[in-house]
């Protein structure tokens, strides 16, 4: 009996981003002193995503985990991501865009953090159809 393809994907994700990356992806940034339930909401990432914040690694790891997880999900489901992030753009630059979006559109801070990140990625790096 072969191994479950979902199980292989999860093992691959853990190997790729590590347990800390997966914890950040699921909103468990313990060094910020917040619980996973608190980090569900975008407004809790406003301070960590600001430049110079001592909690900046929380934001960057959350974004890195999200990006890696979205890529694995798209590959597994054979779908395209709804954004086209350039290869040279990393989690630090996405964190800057995430922070700027929340500063400019404060009403979006009350969305779930991952949902808002999806909106920001599509807004800042849309895919151009040719």
C-alpha cells in the first residue's frame, strides 16, 4: 500500500519550512507573547510588520510560511496562484506591502490575517494575462 499523497505534501512542507515556519504559518508566533487565536486577525500583525519592530521576525515568518504553504497547495491541487510574486521578491518586501496596505486601508485590519495577505498579494502583484 502506497503512502498518502497528502501526507507526502505535509512532510515536504515541514522539510521545506521547518516546524517553526509551519507554526508561523498557522499564527503561533510565541515570541510576540500572543496566542494563536489572537494572531488570527490582521491587526495583530500591524506592529510586528512595521520596519524596526523587535517582533518583525514574527511577521516575516508568518508571510514566509503563508507563501510556501500557498505554493504547495497550488502545486498539489494543480491550480495557479491568484498572484504573481516575482522571484526576487521575498517575505521582507511582502511584509512591507502588508504593513502599508493595513496603514492605508485600516478597515481591512479586521480581516483574518491570511485572508488579508491574499488580498494584498493580489493587489500588489497581480498576474497579467497575455
